């Protein structure tokens, strides 16, 4: 670590603005977690009860011993009003959110670690404080990532995703891509995309942008108007504008000759195509989902088809699909349920696609499959290296939010035995494999001049 900075308004008495950014001497090889800045609703209204995931190497009970392996626990968001029932005015809605229930909570040693949405693994909070662990009426309290002042401050500390980013809008009828700048408004990115046979009646999932907005997948009809599902991917560059990336990508079929829903992974490396079918006379939906990756030979399929014959999963009419950030996980939604698959690959020709969430029987919350029943406080051991952006220090956790920036809690800066290195993509706290875990040296930590250790503000 090069240096660390606390949020300037951090108050140690109230634990308000309990944020710190640690700067590493070198970049991590891993992708940062995505911070969710649109979370003013977390713990409020319809979002109360939403499944969130906390993780860390903390104690498995209040005052107990820390865990040697990374643990996670799924906790429900708690409304501010309910949280204030016992905590009172100590809960500051602008900068704090609450999550947890009797028997499920983060605990000592988890401080600074991330709180993420179970549905998409975007980070909404930082483990901060609470009364005991998993006590009735006293949920865990987390620093709210979406707080306006937190977002502004994170931007000043080099966390670029906290800075105003160009938003993306797609005009489906003419297939144009627009970028938003708060100073000048909407402006078109490149010229119109010439897809020739683009479907001009919007249907969810027909278009998909990569996270940086430079790759665009489009569900289209084949030029000969045949019934096979079809997609094209375009890539944008400053010099050449929008150009097709490789050749057209074929799905399996679609006898109704409608456009197939598509999904690009956030990094743009993988593409999924849905070909849904109406039910057979026996009532079986025999649609298929295919996943592709782009390489020197163009687009090639990753693993087998996913469908009723290969995975005993029915792809319903109107199904949609979504790929994770790096395309290693695939979610397929149908009426009132979702199925999640993991792509385990040595190379794309020998990929294994394994179902990890069964929409018929499992909780629909999207989370990693536990391998052991070890408890955090009501939690389970994480599948090793599932969360590549998870960071461990001595006695605290954190999350990689930029190649050389770690978000953690300000109160972690005031331990007697502060860390000398940060471990990125770590699992077992007693050992590490340097081929998997980044071990990055710490230089020094700097507190914000307004920080008051006596008041925790």
C-alpha cells in the first residue's frame, strides 16, 4: 500500500462517514468491484428485505475467534425506520444503511469489507459498526456507498468509477448510441450503426452494451430472413467509428423469425444468445442458449448448448439472458424464476457449463454456492476466489475499487498492528498462492485532517 486516506467527515463517536481509501504501490491484476451509486432506496420502501451479501474473515460470534477462511452471509436490508427503533438517532440515513437479522450478521474483524447486492454483486456498503453481532433488533450498520458526499470524495481520491461517467442510451429505431455529459447533455457516439436487418420493434434484451460502451451486441434477423436466431457485435473506435466485430453469430433456431435476446459480458469478451421456442405438444419448452467468445478465429461457441436436452432446463418463450462481468456466469430468466450457470473452462472448446442455482427449487437470490457449512454469524464459506476484488488486511477487510485503490473503513486505520501488505483475491488467511493472490506492499496511511478518533466523525 502506498497510502490511505479517511473520509474528511468521518466521526469516530458516531462512526459516520466511515470510509477510507488505501492506495497501493502497484496495480492489482484483478477487476475492481462495481460500486452501486444508485442505492438511495436500499433499506427503504420496497427494497426493505432485499438480499445483500456481507463477507470477511471476522469472528463467528461476538467476542469469538476470527475465521481462517473467507466467509459470506446473506442478510436482508432493514428500513431506516426499523433500524432506528433501537439505535435511535445514531443511524444517519444519508450515510448509513442497515442489514441483518437474528442469527445473521457481519462481526468483529469484518470491518471495512464490502456489502453487495445478491442480485448483481454491486457494492452498496462498507462494514462499519453495530451492537454485538446478530442480536435481535440490532442489525449491522454499513456506510452507504451511494451517499452524495461519499461519491464526490471517492472521485477526489482517484476512484474513477465514482466520477461522472458517460451514460449510455440506445435509440432502437435508428440504432444510435449516445453518451451523456452533465455539462453538454446527450451527444451521439459515432455514426448510426448499419445493421441492415435490425428489428425495429423494441423487445427487452435485443440490444446489449459492454460496460465501457465500446461493444454493442444486436439481435437481428438474417439477411435472408431465415428463421435462425442471429446476432451481430459492433466495436467502436475513435478512428473508425462503429465496425462489425467478426462475422455474424448464429444461435440455434427460432421458427417464428423474431429477434433473439442477447447479452454481452461487462468486459465485452463473451456473448450469449437466446433462442426460445413455444412449448411442444408434451408441454416442454425446448429453447436453447449459446455462449460465444471472440478470438483470432472470430466468434466461437463456449461449451455446449444450454437447454432441456443438455441441462434439464426449459428455456421458455420470452426468456432473457444475462452474463456476469467476465462471462463466467450465465443467468437465464423465465416466468417467475431464474437459473444460474457457471462456465468452468480449461479452454473454450472443453468448457463445462454447470448449473449452480435451480430456479425451480432454490432461493432465487443470486449468490455463490457454499462449499462448507462453516459459520461467520449464520453464514458459509465462500467458494475460493469467487470474489476476486475482495481484499484482506490485518484485522480488516476491503474491496478493490480501482486498479490500485482499496475501499475500507476509516476506523480500520487505528489498529495497533496495521497491515504492511494487502492481499487481493485472498481466501485462506493462513496461506496464499502468489499465482492467484496479489500481495501488494503497504507504504503508509494518511488520515484526513478532520478525522477525530474520539468522536468517530
